[in-house]
C-alpha cells in the first residue's frame, strides 16, 4: 500500500483499486470469501452502523482495525474505494463496541485517488509565502549559532537536536529547516510576533519551556508550518505545564499547517486565545490545516475562536476529550478526515459563551462523536486536492512529520 502511495506521490502512473490481495491478508480474505464478508460489509459501510456484536472473527485478518475493514469492504462491495455515505445527523454518538458514521455533502473540489495531493507543495491560506527564499542559507548546530542566524534571517538549517535554546524569536522573510529526520529543538520553541512571510519545515520539536508553546504566532501574516513533529511528554503530569504545540493568536492571518504530526500532548493547537478578543481577531485568523496526524492529544485539534478554518484530509486517533472545536462564531469546513476514538471530533458548543459554525463533509467517525449546533457555509477561496478519508491514516503516518521533504 505505501509503495503505491510513494508511486503516486512521485508522479509514477498508478491506479488505486483494492489493496493487492497477494500482499495484504485483509484484502486476501475478503476477496476470497465474499459470501462470508459481504453481509457484514453491507452494513459496515452504511452511513450509520451499530455493530452490536462487535467485529466478526475474520476481522483478525485485518488486525481488527475498523479502518482496514472499511477500506476493503468499500473496494470490493461498492467499487469506489470510499465508504458509501449519506448525510449524517447533527449529533452522533458512539454507543457500542464498533460504531462508524460517515458524512457527505457537495464538494468544492474533486477528491483524488489516495496520494493525489502533492506532499511538497504549499496550499491554502498561506499560499504565496516564500520565507527566506531558495538560497543555501546558514547551517547551525548550537543555540548560539541559531540566535545569530535568526538575527540575519534568510534560510536557516538546523542540524541535530538543539537543547535548551529557550524561545527563539523569528523575523520576517525567514525559513527554518531541519536537516534529515532528527533535527530541531528540545526544551525550546519558536515565536513569530509582528512578522510576515515565515516558513518552518521538517523540524522535530519536543517539550517547550514551562508554560510556553513549541510554535507561537502573534500579530503575524503568511506563515507555513510543514512536515514538523510536535510533541511533549504525553497525557501525564500537569496539563498546564506546557502550553500549545502550535498556537495562533492576536489577529494572526493566512496560515497553513500541513503534513505535521501532533502527538502526546495535552493542548494541541489554539487559534484565538480569548472569548473577549473579538475586536482584534474578527476578520483574521484564516487558517488551513491539511494532511496532519493527530494522536494522543487531549484537546484543541485545533480549537478556533472568531476565525475561519479549513481542516481536511487528516487522521485523528485516540484523542480523549475534544477534537476540532469551533467557538465564538468561528466558521470551519471539515472534510475527508478520519476520526478514531476521538470524542467530540467536531464540536461547536464547547468551552465558550457563543457557539461556532461547522460544515461536516465526507468524514469518517469510528468510535467517535460529533456535536454540531450551527451549520456553517464556508467555501475556501483557493483550489486544493483532497485525499479520501478512507486511506488518509495510512497516507499521513507514512508522509507527515520529518524526514520526508528536504
């Protein structure tokens, strides 16, 4: 499967049908035992399914993974490669051992085959961001060298893990790149305040300083955060010891966060810091999050006030409290995402005095819930390519995070 994804990403012609049964035990069983698999698949791929007896015994061929079963059932018994969908209710609850809900709606751009989206391209609200340009730049291996380089700007390459740099302030027209798959910072973070045209790519970042963010954006425009790995010590200890993995506040505008891994943290990503900041934030905070992997993050995946958010083709696994939280009149479009064991995967009436708005389109919910009290009407003002929810977890676990782009 991932070999095929790599083919697609590299532009080698390929046609995605069902997974090769000669190499995949799940596909092999379903293709060879249609009479046994078909009755279960017929209900498993409906818009709302309650499997009161749980998964069948043959699901062990699929490692008992609902996502794998759903994908192959869809391929072999609907012929589309995508779970059959119909409009979902405003509020959906998972009440049994296996509950799958899918949603649908009119798409503003075509959904491609798996791997159709370019893994190395800037898309979304931050389009046009160039950072420090295309030069070779400066390579740094210490915190002191990093501080000296950011004072100049341009392209800065971090080689290795820098420990204890504290918070590094970045200026306009700057790109910070990690070298290889294990370059970045621990016990440090980046802040972009009152700046524009900044790129952060291919950075491993773990454990911000106490009460601080790994990446913090304030009063800034045109920022691209791409192929980063952002985490802390996980869901243990004081939830307020660290702040966010990526926080976007104080009227920051035109941001894209793409192909990142957000994991093992209490508070993921906050967009808009306060219910009382409408005067400053309204009309700003336009963000695109796509092809990200969210795992074991308690809440804020992200949480957005006042702004406009487009969240597509991402994978959410094992997030216990809340997922995409639209509040204080924020407008969000949520499409082609896969939610597994994520409570309140999309929610509009949590934590604030005023509800937000959400459009739920072509998402898959497995043992996950949603609570949408106000349906929005967001249409993004840019073109983009969706990868289908049915394969997105395989795609982003392979190609999000560090070590994928140079």
